[in-house]
């Protein structure tokens, strides 16, 4: 049975999540502008927020998550980024933004990772956020490099994990368990180092080969 339906014009929907009180949040682009909106059970919009510049802000919202207080964290890829209710100070190039809104839709903080693209974000019970994404290698194009980073409830960086330029790695998802352990997964080729752990894709000689990629999953301590 259909409870409600909303239609929009020129738009691209990148994600939707549901809260325990039956609210849902969607994120995407509307005619090149990013938007987050929270329809109620009868599709009444509680709030909406825009951020972007006067130029085309391509990329869009890639992932969003609720925390235990009903506040919302989203991960976005923009070129360029900033503007509207959110300002990061960057005016050119691809960047990954993590943006946090309170339950009323007011922006509280944002954090920028330059020359990166967003893939996924997760939030734990304490309001800490973990974002995963990727960037292009500066020494071995067209390799991709992995990014995973943890921000506290105020948006301050706690730790950041980057794969080496010579490695080919891509993140596909992130999750946080009740103890705060972080799980990331994705694809890689050749060798991929996680601290003292080195993974080697099957059929490779330790060098990246995009035709011979494998799946990885890793647990990172809080």
C-alpha cells in the first residue's frame, strides 16, 4: 500500500535513510544544487538546506546517517564546494565534505578533505563520524587511493587512514559496531597495507592490476 509519493523535476537522488520515528531523509542534486530534505510520514517537508556556489556543483551527496540525537551527517563530493549555509573556503577542484546538521536542519559544522571523493559515512552512538572515500594517485595514475577518517561530534579530525600512492584501493562502505569498532570494505589490487597487515590480491605479483582486483574488509579500533 502506498503511503505517500513525492515527485520532483530535474533532480538526482543519491540516498535515503529512515529514522525510528518514521521520518526519512533524502539527499541529492536539484538542477545542479545539493539538497537535503526531511519529509514526515505524510510527506510534509520539515526542513531543507542548500549549499553550493554560483557555478555547477557536481558530485552531490553520496551518503547520510542519523545519530542517536536525531542529528544528521552527510558526505558529499563537490567541484567546487562551499556556499549557502555551509562554507569550507575551497573554491576549486574536487573535494570531499562531511557536513553535520542538528535535528532542526541548522548546519553545525563541516570538514573538508581536498582532492577526495565521498563514498559512505557512518555515525556511532557518541556522535563520532567515519567517512570513507577515494582520491587519485599523484604518482601512478590512473590508480585510486583509499581514504578513511574519523571526526568527533564537533567535527574535529581524530584519525585519518590513507593508502599509499602506489596502491590501488577503493572504499565501498563503512559501518560502526556498538563498541565503536570501524569496519570498512571495498576493492583493491596488488598489495594493500593496513598497519601491520598486508593484503595481496589473488593472481597479482604485488603490483596493481585493475583487471585482477579483490574485495577487502578491515576492522579499525576506535
